[in-house]
C-alpha cells in the first residue's frame, strides 16, 4: 500500500497528545469529584468491568481519528477491478502445421474450442475481433459485441500454407485503429515497417506529414484494447514478427502470446508433402516482452483451455493500483459512530 499524500500521516503524532489530554481530564475529574466517605466502597460498587467500560468509547473515538488521518493521506493499493479492455483481437494461426495431433483432436480444433470458451466468458460490453493468419492475414470478424458473429468466424477457419506472424499482428492493429492508415499491403516485408497514409506508396501525400501525425506512446499504456496471438510455429513469410510487435508497442497495445504445440517440433504430412514444425518460444516471449504483455505455453488441449481461462479472468478483472480512501473513511465513520452510540447507551452522553 502507498499513500498519495503521505505528509498527512504526520498528524498521527497528535494522537499521543490527545491520549495525554484524556488522561489529564480523568485525573482532573477525580480531584473535582465529590469526596465520599469511603471511595473504596464506590469502586467496589462500580465493579472492575464498569471502570474499564468507561474507556471503551474514548478508545474507539481515538481509533476512528487515527483511521481518518490515514484516509486523509489517500492510501492506494493493488486491487481487483473491472478491466478497462474495451476491444480484444483474437489473432489465430491457421497454417498447415495446425493440423498436428499432438494437441487433441488437433491444434486448430483445440484452439477453436478454447477461443469459443474465452469469447463466451467475456462481458457483453467487450468488443471482440478475429484475425486469421497463415501465409498472409485477414480480418475475418471486425470487433463487435455480437457473440454469434464472433463464434461463427472462429468456426469458419480453414487451414492454409505459410506462417506470417507479423502480418497477423499488423492486421490486428489495423482492426484496432481503422483510421490510422495501417495497411498490410503497404508494409515492407523486409523490415515490417508500415508506411500507411502519406508514404511514397500512397501517391499525392508525403511521408513526412504521416510521421508527424503519429506520436509513439509508452508500451502497454493503451488499456482499452489488447491482442491475443496464438500460433504453433515459426514465421516463414511476411513482415518481421518483432518489428510488427514494436509497431504495437509504439501504440501502447499489449500482445499476449500463446504458444501451442511442441517445442522440439513434429513432422506432419499432407497431400504428398511433409514438413517439420517447431514452436518458436523465444520469438513469442520477445513479442510479449516488447509490448508489456505475457507469454503462455500450451502443450496440450487442457493447458490451452487453462491459458484462455487465465486470460479471461485477467481481462474481466485486473489488478490495478487504485485509491482506497473511501474504505478508510468508512471505517473511521463506523468507529466514531460506535464510540458515540456506546457512550450514549452506557452513560447517557455523547463521549
């Protein structure tokens, strides 16, 4: 826990002064009290419990003041709050290697099942878009609240050749920022750089103006959207994956990468040809790291389901630094009211 106004905590040093003043008033009352013939008889009549009970309201009142001072210091702590993610893009690999059966029934079907569960677990206010990528990438479902449309897009996946992870990231960014001019057709496949509007590839507009319009933001700072990238293999074509990830980082978008399959690789065959597919964990970890996201490994269908469940809970409720002044103010109010109520019930006065 931290305090936004820690200087206010100095007021806690006044509490010992108030305690001393309370004890002085008690001593003064004793001197001014009517002298009975036998003070010991009065004490016996009061009982030990009665003598201690008269201090309880004062103790509660002082405790309330202490909590009130802490509230004035504006405490903040990590608490679970509803996530601010308004849009999530599911970017899923549909390359031929996703037919491998090391994740039952196969990688693609397991990914589809996990994605469907993820979609159904999201709050209705969260917009979800779907991007599929293989040799190239395409937005198969623009961000929407319509769960039926999202699930239908996931069910329509068709296996294709190639793995262009960078393309999947760039098309996802274009879906999140439709007016930013991010276009896969205008991406240099050697560097992964998006020229977009105002580039030499866009006649009649200058590259200089485009650069001045775009201002990078800190990685992970755009909390209204995120990308979940699922793949089982290495990039074989398209823009450089890390360059595409840097584009996302410059726009504050976090990418949560999910690696499905085996790290050592597996040989699969189809239509008379065969190939060995291997999971490139290093690249997926680097993509997550550069965008302030997180990498998850799913070696089987059960792991994949757990990954999506974890991501679902992360997007629905997220740990955030939040001011909790109201909680301390409420506690202080309860303590002070309890002190006043007990004093009124026991001694017919308020403190």
